[in-house]
C-alpha cells in the first residue's frame, strides 16, 4: 500500500505543472511540429536554423527550471558531492540501478521486482585503485522527464553535476530505451560523449559583430544566419571565430552557454534474458558494457570502465630520503600538471615551489627535474622541492 501511494504521488506530480511551464512545453511542441513539416534542403537551411535557435531558447528555460528544482527536489536530491569523482545512474524504472549500487558499493538501496522502488537519490562509494568514486542511485525516469514528468527535472539536475553518466539499460530493450534517454538528456542541454566545439565566442558591449572562420563551413553556418541567431538572443556585439567545421546546433549550444559535455557509459543489464548474438552485438558498441546484476557477471570490468571513462590518474608523492607512498595516491584529471598537484596537496604550496623530481611515464629519464607546468601521467612518482 505504501509503495502504491508513493507511485500515485509521483503520477500526481506530473499533473501539477504551472501554466508557465505548460506554455513553454506548448511552444516547444509547435516548433518541433513545424520543423517536422519543413523539408530539409539548401533552400530551407536558413529557416530551420532560426527554428532551432528558437527551440534552444525555450529549452534553456526548462534547463534553468531543472537547475532550480535540484535544490527543492525533496529528500536525497541534495546529495553532497564527495570523493574524487561523481557518477550518476540514469535509466528507466526497474532496470537494476539499485541492485548495481548494492553490488559495487557497500551501500544498501531498496530493491524490488516492481517500478519506482527508489524514490530519492541514494549515494554510494566505489573504492578503486586508491580512489573514492561517488555513485548516485537516482529514481527511474520516464519519457517526458525533461518537461517535468515524474521526478525527471530533479534527476536531470543532479545528472548535470556529474563527471560521468552511467546509463542503465535493459538488454532486451536496449536500443529503444537508449534512444529515448539520449533524447531526454539532449533536450535539456546534456551532450553525451561529445567534445566542446572549437569556437571563440565573446559578447561585448560595443563594436558590432565580428565574424571569421578559419575553415570552410559546409553544414549551413554562414554570417547571415549567425547574425540572425544572435539577434534572437538580443546580442548585437560579439566576436566569433570558427576554428572547425561546425553545425548550426553546435553554434547555438555555444551561444546558450549552459550546455554540459559529459561522458556516458552505456550499461546493458539482464544479459541472461537475451541471445548470445545480441549480447555480442551490444558489447561491441562504443562506450558499452554488458552485465548481469542478478548473476554478478562482468561487474569487475564495469568498474574498470567507469575508472577509464572518468579519465583520472594516480600520482604518488615521495619525501626526500624515503620510499614513495603507494598507499594514498593523489587523484587528478588526465592532463593535470605539477601545479595541479601542488593545489591538490595545499593551495599555498605553489607559492614556494622551486622544482620537482619525477619518476614515471611522463619522464624522459628517471629521475627528471621538471617545472610547475610539466604534464603528469598515471602512476608518476613526484618529489616536490619548495622554499621554506
């Protein structure tokens, strides 16, 4: 009975949107319908580009609403960020998110063979290679979550703060569910496994619009379209330089400025319910892992892939005259420098920094004397020398 009441309250929330939110949703639907009716060719590229700009502007309002919802989403949705990185479990109800959390962490999350078992955000910690990775078990979302259906806004708002999204999918419905979830996240400004486009864009107070492209634009972007898109956003003075061939959508993302480029790992659960040929096909897809939480199959490989997709490195420190400390590594982002290591240890350390001695993959010879801008590699050993 308690479970039914919780599920009923979840459905009731979907029917209590404000008139403001419904107005935005209706505008979005109208623009999407017009885009669907418009034939895509050279003659309509300009018109479609303006429609995309309007659509992005309305969706940005939904993103702002979702960000505000993260603070008032109820119990558990204000989970404090902890550990060296944060991962969010996203998926439809009853795909095994809570079971996975229990299997790879020491956290107890309520599980059951029915939907909406998890009604709040439950954090757990994966201990891997000396690091602590926070894993959040979020309530299941459904189609229309980006518009506020169910607890979609709160779930998506938490996902936007993550370093990695772990998308849990049922192996028997993987392709359909994957496409629906990607569309939901895309509509609120989350770009999965994409790189930020190489664009220089800087609004200014005066001076008009300066447009420049160092490469040929072949996807419909031109100066006229750029001016009209910026005009819709009430921007009349800006410097824009394109350093790569980009699409209209990529330029709009840059103008909106609230897009999150987050890595995503697709996890196909319940592989014991489908054929071996289908499992083999799913396992070969990019950024994908196949598992079975019930039979505890491939969970170790999943944790390895979570570490790889987070792009973290371990740096070991060494005191003068002593052996390196291999028990507690410093966890940094790939591409970090000696300066980042100093900040990790203490924010004032780089003020007295003189040089560092380095052993490991990034050293040309061991040991190598390096400066504060030297880029570090995984499992490097560093001895810092600072002025006293």
